[in-house]
C-alpha cells in the first residue's frame, strides 16, 4: 500500500488529539487549499474520517491508521511562540503602534487585501532588525496594508521608510501617521504594473512586499522590489503561503529569485497570521472558493504565511522591467482558493 499523501497523514495525526473544524485542520497541514479539500474527500471516501456538524472526527479505522502514523506522539512545536521561534518582547513603541493602527482602512477585495495581526507586524520588524536590515537602512515597501512601514519608522533607527500602495486610503493613513512621528516615513499611490518612479529606482537597501501568489503576480512584485535596490548585498523580504502556492510554485519562485541574483537566506515558517475577524478579508469570505467548497464559515486563524528573506548575491536583475498589462492572471490561478472570485 503506497503511503498516504503528507497532508492526509497530518490531518489524521491532528484528529487523533480531538475532533476539529476544517479550518483548524487547514492550520495543521502543508498542502494547498485545493489539495487539502481533495484530502478530506479521499479520507471520507476511505472511511477514515467522518463529519459531524461542522467538525471532523476519526472513525475506528481512522484512529488505528492515525496511531500507526504517530498520532500518539506529543506535539514538538513550541507552544510559547506558536512555532515561530520568536516572541514579542516588551517594546517601548508597541503600544504606540497598536494605537496608531486603530481605525485602519478595511480591506478591499478588488486589491486582494488582508492584513496580518498587529503583533505579527511587530515581529516582522523585530526579525528584520535582528538581521541587520533596519538600523541605518533605507527601506521600500511594495504594498503595505499591513502597515509595517509605521512599525519600522517607530523603531527610530531606520534611515528612510517609503511605502507604495495602490489604495489611496492606505497611503493617506500612513502619511497621517507619519505626521505624528519624527521619522523619515512617506507613502505614495503606486500601480505595480508600472515601473518604479525614476526617483525611487536604485535608492534603497531593503525591499518588503506581500505579493499576490500567482507566478506572474509574485514575479512582478519581486521585480519591483529588486528595481528599488542599490545593488549587491541588499536584501528583500516577502510573505508566501503553502495554501495558495504548492511545492511546484515554490520551486518556480526559487528559480525566478536565482535568475534575479538573489539567494534565499531565511524562511520563517508560519510566521504571520491573518486574524479571522470581520474587519479583515473574512468580511467577504463567501467569495472565497475554499469557503464554498468546505461549506462552513471560518472559525479559526487558519491563514498563515512564511516570512522569507533574500539577499542579492549579484547585482539585482529584475525579471520584469517596464510597464506590463496583467488582468485576472495576476490574482487567480488554480491554487488561489483564498482569493475572492
């Protein structure tokens, strides 16, 4: 008998502990959303799991199989930091950041917006600070509905922070926050399909972006980030999930990064969580394909992303230059089940 798919084994091991909603199960496995739904269908068809109301549980056969797969072993992931490897320390500016981001603009589905938890924004800023990419550095953000630019400015050690975003509401919010701070923080409206403004190209030490997860989309966002860098030794950060990007897409993204002159130095798995709350993109969750397929509303913080760092080993060479025309293919492919249809 061939081994079960990795995601199936992970689901069975999780259910060995207790019944769970599909959203809790998503958070316990590595497959894309499409693969996860196929795994649930397969496990039900093979009589290993059953659904009772909004929760799944193991059958007798499923419990025996889960035990064989190590379901009785303890959890190895650190509970204190939820597996991140980083915990939020006492920060002088943390309360100030949490105050400043209240009243933020609500996400718009037309831009595929959704923000990570404010505490996770601070963890990103702390990770970047530790890696030597904040103090004395000029940082450009390609899209910033997470408001990381404000957190970076609040550290008080960045030389310059410049945010670009397609949403004028986000830009106005950041510039309003900047007026309260004694820091080099600025935001402007920008369409990623166009080249960087000439005065920004080659002016920064670090880029940060949380791109859409289609291959054309992420290639475009990473290219604009590379376009902003001064040269070799500069760095970049981006978020990437396994939910809308399977291993094949990760492989192709690695190839794009290498062709652009970057080496991957860090991947912090499950580093950022998108809170399951009505003020986030869950306010239009009925338009997400995964919600339609699973047939229940979200009840768990299941959408998490890795935080990746790259460094320019060679002179950055953007894969995309000049203006491009991208329509739906920038936002949708066969794996984008958490992107509004």
